[in-house]
């Protein structure tokens, strides 16, 4: 299906300077990566896309036109304007329809403090949430012109890489979240209930989240290296699972989705959006308590056949969700096509 007459603009009000060329580096985060990939899918569907942020460059990357948000002209009429979080950015653009891509739960107090009330009333945008958990958290007063849940998904690199369903990864798991979200509790469970079972088990965590010391090293807790997106894919393939309890601020948990697409089960408490990302005993395990979490981690690390069975079952469904189906949801909702 072609939409050659359609024009979409994405506006990021942050101070980040980036284009689609930076998608595999360390600059862009999950939100920016997702909107770059969505924009590139729109291009493949024949839609024109301008992507504006604090970039100092004006260039085209994979068909998407990147330029500084201060250079947006109101002489150009867009069919849809998508802003990241801040409805004030609609003042820059002339568009028929408007959407706020929300990357937080944003309680009413923060909604008012961030000066969102007046621009919401003025521009009447639709609020786009990423999961049911976030949808329920956003009150009517922070989304009074409508809200719609449209999820995101992973970089196609995670889907296109070959997965050897017979490969038995080492007896190690990873916490590769970029912020300290219940990491202390995870480490306590590891030290008290998992590592004592088998001193060959290893846990790798993101550096700079806590003060690393010999006590952690003696419990086989090691610091992982942070590199490019391809480096991360290669790294993740060496683990058996992602161990992450979850956090109330998680509204999609792209990290969990990336692990699942690489056939790494996610062991979690299901806090926040994790209960939507993880299908119990299919793509991971939603634990009821600390001991339950430890028991499943031990089972996955200690029982090779159990691990391989789950990995093979995950491989069968790893390509079910992709950017084409997600872009279709945007088109159907905003253009009724």
C-alpha cells in the first residue's frame, strides 16, 4: 500500500543531537531508536517523513529527512505531527492531526508542572501509550482528547540475526538495564539464594549503577561492557536469560523485548509493563516471590534440556511482531486506511 501524498513530521524537544546514522551508537535511547525505526517503516510505505530535533546537521538517512527543529516552517502542511512527550512543540508546525508519543506515566502533578495543560487544550492531540499498564496510569486529565495504545518493537537487527536453537549458552545471566531499577534486590536474591546453589553461575550487570567491589566479584557478579547495538546483540547471545525484577516506571521495557527476540527468557516479578512483555512459561517466568525467582533461575541455568526447550519454543514466534504491523496501526488509527 502506498501513501505518496502523506507527510509526517516527528519532533523531539530534547537537547540530543542525532540522526538515523546514530542508531547503532551510544547517543540515542529506546524512545529515539523506536521513532527512527517507525519513521523508516513509514518511508517504506511511501510516506514522506521529516524528523526534527537538536541536530546541527541536515541530511537524509534511509529516506528520512533530519534537520533542526528551529528550521521547521509552517508553510508546509503535514498530515500528522508526532511529538515526544511535550505538546508545546506543536507550536512549531502546521498539521492536520497531532499525536503525543508518551514515554512516561506522567502523573497529573508532573503534567501540570511540565506545562502540558494549555497546549493539550489548544492543539487537541491524541496521546499514544505503549502498553495497557501505561494506558491505565494516564488519567483522563492527562489525555482528555483521547489515547491509544500502539506498542513498539525491536530493531530489525534483533530479528534478522540467526539463532542456533541447539546452542547451549554458558551458565550466566544478565541485567542490562541502563538505570538502577531494583538492582539491589536482584543482587540480594543472587547472593543469598542463587549463587550458593552453584558457584559456577554468573551474573553480569551494567557498569556504573553501583560501587563494584571484591564482595560482588566473589559472588560471580561481573560488569558487562557497553558497546554498539551489534555488540549488545553478540553479547546477549552468550547468556541464558535476562534477570530483571521490573520497575513501576517501566512503560514498555524494550530491553526485555530485545532479549525475547534473541530467545533469552526473561525472569521477572512482572512489575510495571513486564507482565505484558513476558508470557509466563513461554517467553520467561513471572515469579511470585524471591524464592520463586531463584528457583526458576537455577532451573534455567542448571538444566540444559529445560533451557533448550524454552529457547526452541521462543524461536518459533520471535518474528510475530514487527515494525510493519506497528506502522499499520498508526495508519489505520490516524488516516482510517
